[in-house]
């Protein structure tokens, strides 16, 4: 692994790449390059979440190389879909800076701060595509993750089951999460939909959510806790592989 100074110098090249580009490509090429960036980014985020900093560092190296490849091609001339989009230039400034930050935080033994910087990279790409009306599977998974975050608010033993709004809100948030995951399933490519791991995650979410009416009817906080932990596990795996 390169020394810290060498890595920071290399990261400086990324900052420069954000303002000089060579050639343009169409939206499909941009999305493919961005997916390569996202693939390394989500794996690094996953490793940082579980405390595996050595593997996270390797993924950050690969992420940096993937971003450099994308920036060299697309920074100077954007696909037509981003014409006039102010967030396009912002992304090519902010993302290299976040990669510098993630690397420095990891070298300073601050893995959670490094993870936050990489989550911000994910948000930058999401917001850029959203501003242009573009949605890819990674963005759909991010939306599902946020829906799961909202449902996880009920992962606590003491709930006021007597309050109708409690039961209604659990049902509503579960339905929203189920809809988000079903949307991802529908928009995934045929190859991804047939992927055994993807199917296990999506079908596992669906199966767990079928138990929600029983939870609400019986007001069983213990069963709710077990279902939410199971759903969160599927949700984390979807983010790790496809988000």
C-alpha cells in the first residue's frame, strides 16, 4: 500500500481531474462508469461499518482509481442529460475532496469519519442523477435504505400499542419499505433479478413483511423486534451489494 504522502499526492491528481476532461460519452457510458465507482464505494462503506479497515483501505484505493477513470472521460464534457445541471460541476469538485477526506480519516484511525465521507459520495451521485431525472438501481436501493431507517424507529420494546397511530404508522412504514424494495426488484436488469443473492434478499424482505399484520394484530413487540432485525440484515446486504 502506498505511503500516506504518496496517496495524498495521487488524490491531488483527482482534484485536478475534476476541472480538466478529455472526451464525452453518452449517458449509458456515464452510468456504467458511475456504477463502477459506486460498487467500490459501497463495499468500502460496508467494511467500515463492520470495522474491517484493512479491506476498506483496499476498496478506497480501487474507488479512487475508478473515480479517476470517470473524471478523465466525463469532467470536461458532460452527457447531454446533464446539460445545464449545476450539480454536475459540483460533483466533480466535491467527490474528489471527499475521497481525500476519507483517506485522511482512515489514516488517522477515524473509520467512522471516513465512512461518513464515503456516504457523502453516495449522496452526491444520487443527488446529481435525481436533479437530471435519472434513476438507477443504486439510487432505488438508497431510497429503500431510508425507508428501512424510518421503520427501524419502532425497534424498541416499549411501544404504545393502545394508540391507533402507533399501529397505523408501523403498517404504513412497512408498506412503504415493501413498495421501495418491490420497485428496485422491478427496475433491476434481468441479470440482477435472476441473481441468486439478489433474489434471496428481495424475497426475504417480502416474506418478513407478510408477518407485519400478525405483529400489529397481536401487538407482539418481541416478534416485531425479530422481524426488524431480519429486515435490517437484508437491507444492509442490499446496500452492500447493489446500493
